[in-house]
């Protein structure tokens, strides 16, 4: 299997604070990959580096063998990297449908002047984008809330719309930062099913941050473990569960009886 993303010796520093310290790992194409670690370990900082919101201090980051370390966020989106945020960043007064349509903006090519001589091309493009959005609505089972203002929805449904907006970009790799946070057990089961379908049906590479270790161990092909900005473990779920350093720092040890 080919590497989708290769990170080598990546460091991120804010003044005297090292958020990430010489981190290296790779993510294989088409897998479900998870980042875990205690609060403040650097997980979201890593996603911010991958999506382009943060500029690492040093290191290398290659997406499908192309160096993207200094690339702008919208250029990374154009390559096929999409992001759903931990803190919901939706337009509360707008409908689910309109929020998802906004997620397609990076693929719009006809521009602001499409209403003139290029109306035909723009109209065709609008139909194509609407079709892509409808696929996301069907995929995430949001038909009943398509025209509902996002701000009136439950937190769990808003998280689903946040993931949907990233899916609307039709990414090769989707970054999900705690997509199940604040959800009840039923909503978590639904989200887990959607993540599996992204992987198996759509063939996407999924990068996941999640605190529910049961979910992580069930879904992940490989896991990277961060602690105080350093990589302390990398491997399959079984390898991570049996890694002494990871057990000591994060998973916890069973007390001797």
C-alpha cells in the first residue's frame, strides 16, 4: 500500500513551548489512522499542521510524494485534504443544505462573472455541485433536516453537518477532530458507521482524533500516540495496546491485585 502522507522530523514551536517535537510517521492510502494522547499532547496541533493552519518550525510533510509544508490551506484542499473541526464552525442561521454547498466553494471554476456569457457553463457546474451535496446528504442520512437552520439542530446533528461540509469537498483524505465529542451512544454508533463507510465505500483515507479508546481500537488500522508533543508509539491497535511506554503515559496500567 502507498503512503498518502509522510511526516518526517516535524516540529512546531510557539515561543518557548514545543507543541510538536521531531515527530515522524506515515499514513497509508485508504486506511483509518488515529492520533491519540492525553489532553495537550499535540494532536490538534498536528491536524492544524496537516491542513495548513499552522506553519511547522521545521520538518517535511509530503502528500502523495508532494512536499506541502509551506503550501497554503486552500492549495492543500485542492490536492484533496479536507478538515472537520473539533469546535463547530458552521453558519448557524443558514440551512444544512446551504452549509454543505459552501463546502464546495473550492471546486467552483466559473467565478463571479458566470452570470453573463458563461451562464450555460455556470448552470451546468451548479447542477454538478448540487448533485455532490445531495450525495453527502444521503450518505449522512440528513434528508429530513436538509432545509433546517443549523443553529436549531442538536449538537450531535451539528457535528454531523460539520463532517458533511468536509465530505462535500470530495477529499482523498479527511481529517476528523473528535467527531463524536458530545454525542450520545446512538449518535456515536452512527458516526462510527459513517467513518467505516468513508473508508470502505468511498475509499477515503481517514485521520481521526477521538478520546473513546474503544472506538479507536475498533476502527483504526494504525495509531500514532503523542505525549507532550513527542511521538511515543506508532503501530497497529494491538501493538499500541502492548506498548509499555504508551501504557504508562496514556492507556493506564492495571494495579497488581
